[in-house]
């Protein structure tokens, strides 16, 4: 896993002096480094102790106006214990990649978070920082500065180098903390106003989806859309990535929240925006057969019976499906009450349930969270495990495939066996289009007397032309009478769409008129 940032070359065993800091600040923008998270951690602690800036800047000039991108985010914690902070991380399901102690503090430490994508929009960068400050209010406010430089430290005291965080997970964590606070509605409004996101049903207007066909309608230039799976700078962490890392998302920034507004005043890290609030209704699936879901989905069955202990991502996956169904709230409540262990995170999951109910989140796909994916015949999502909707196809097994060369050879052998067979009768060969069926029976016609039947006059004429080119004497019957071009085009359209019965009826109508 590689990250890009500005990393100075000089080593320190203590905090640099003011004179040294001035020199570092002047040159660090030019020292862009692409490095693994583990090697980055080694480079900033003793005996290396290098200074760094989490951001990358245009033309090597370190300033807010020259900010280009950022992938790591650092939160400075003072006067709190590592145990308390990690308890908070566990409660909101938000974890750093590593934590280290600074040079000059015995009571503080720095938490380093690595995102699963490179942030290239300053508004999203502000959203990340504001969310982290909401979750960790004891952190220093200078964390807001996109151009800040950060000093190295003594040692790493917590590490999970392969872990990455996602924007959706940060938003969920921040909302969980806000909803658990006094004056939650006012605090949520202030949070959205600070980061310039419109509100929907009392939450930040935010949408998650799987691919293009699930994308919401975007009718404003201030809607930020990230197709995470196709992101050029996306970190695909197969070990510890969050559930949301493989989903796209859309953030509905308010009308006056543009990137330019962050570069106008370098000292204003918290502009106030004019956000819009709206309430909308969510369509729920009615008359859903939960008994079929219980029978067909092992995760749902064991979760509602309390036999399986759901982790955070698995609980979100279940909720995002069940809460799209009328009566799903009752099922979720039954799951939450099925085990004693869930009481520790009961409020956090209540907030999650409420946010999914009021937000427009696509149902999570089974492949993204289900622990039984390899041992179960899965559809696209849990909803379709209980009911397959009109127009949908559910694949229940692996498709058997073969190469075109193998299929053509097999077809040729079958045709040869049929021609050589002494048994008379009708043989049906099922083969896909474009495999060479016509070529096979034309070649067979050169030395054998065959009757070739095709479904349309157009195809009959094409086969007749190819037989003539091969020097095969033949009769093409029946002969289609001469009809006007307009009527012939209509007949061809009926054949092309597979409406053979309609074509026959149309021919009879033409015959009656003549």
C-alpha cells in the first residue's frame, strides 16, 4: 500500500528549532515522496524523526492555495489516554493505521489515518478533517490547516499498517457521535453548515451506490461523485478495508460551497455555508416473504436466531437490505436484541439504523459483507434471496465456458457424426450465434443431399447465395412474392424482432389483398 506526501530529508531526535523549522517549511513542498505506510512510520520516528506534510502542493510551493491532494490525515491528541481513544475507535468503527508519540510530549500522541483513495477536492478534504474532529473533540484545531507541517516523534505505540478508512465510514462515525450528543439536531446542523453539505431528513445529504446504473441523478455541479472501484488512486486493500471501500458515493455540497471558496482566505479554515434542508420519503418493498429469506439466507437466519455474532460491517449490510422492506425495522430490532454482546454498541447501531432509514443507501451486495458468500448460492443482495423481482436474473451456479476454438471443433465433429450416422431422423444442434453453423452445413451440402430450414426469408436468401458461391445446385423455397419496399421492410422488422407468427399473419393479409 503506497501513499504520497511531502517528506523532508533531514533527521531529528527532538523537535526542530525555530530556525530549522523555517528552513524545513521553505523546502518541504519540493520533497514529494511515494512510500509505503510502514516505511513512512519508520521514517518519522527515532532514529529518523523526519518532518512531513500530509499534503502535496503545486510547483513545490507549500501553501493552502497550492494544495493539490492528500491521502493521510493526522489528528493530534492531548491529555487523554490511548485506551480511551481506542475505545472511541471501537465504538464508532473508525481506526487509524498507526499512532506515534511526539518528541516533546509525555501525555499526547498523533493518530495517522490513511484513506482508501487520494483526496483531490479541498471540500472533501475539509469533510474528512471536520469528521475526525467531531469524533475526537480533544484534538488540536490546527489539524484543519491543509498546509501544515508535522514533526516526527519517538515511537509507534499502535499499528495496523494495512488498514484504510473511507469517506462513507467517516461520515457514519461523525453522525454517530453527533446523534449521541446533547442538542443533537442543532449539532448536526452546525456540522453540515461547517462542511457545506445540504441536509436530507436531518442528516448530511449523502448517497452510496454500487455502479453506474445505481447512481443518483446529478443535476448540480456541486454534487461530488466518487466511483471508488474505478478510482485511479484507489487503494484496494483485500485484508482490512472497510465495507464502504468498494462502493461509490455522492456528496451533495450546497450551492455556494465551491473549491475556490477555500482558497480565498488562507486563515479561514471554517467558513459558514448556506445549506438547504429537505425531508423526503423512501419507498419500501411491500408484501415481502420473510419466510423465504429465512430459508434461503444463512446469515439472516443465524443473525435473527442469535446464533451468529455480527461484526459492524455485517450489521450494516443486513440493515441496508432489511430497512428497504416494509416490516424490516421489526426484523432489525429482533437481531439487535438477539445477543447480549450487542448492548455495548446498541446506541451506535441505533444511529446507523436511523441514518439508513432516512438516507438513500443502495442495499449492500452479498459479496461485500457476507461471511458465507463461498458456501451459499447468493443473488445480488439479501433482498433477492427472499424474492426475485420481475426483470431480474439470479445466477445460482458457476457458468461453464469453453474457448471459441474448442466450441467450433466440437460443432464440426457433431455435424460430421450426424452426416455419417446410419440412423435417419431429425437432429437438433444447440449452438450460439457466430460459431459457424451455416458454414458447417453448407460444407456438408457439397457431398450430401440435405434439406436446410431457416426461420426467415432473409436468412434463406443469404444461405442460398452462399450455396451458389460454393457451387452447390439447390432450390430455395418458398419464394417470397415481389412486394413493395415499404411492406418488405415491415416484414423484415417482424422477422428481426423474432415475431415469426406476426410475419406469417402479415403475409396472409397481403395475400388476401392481392
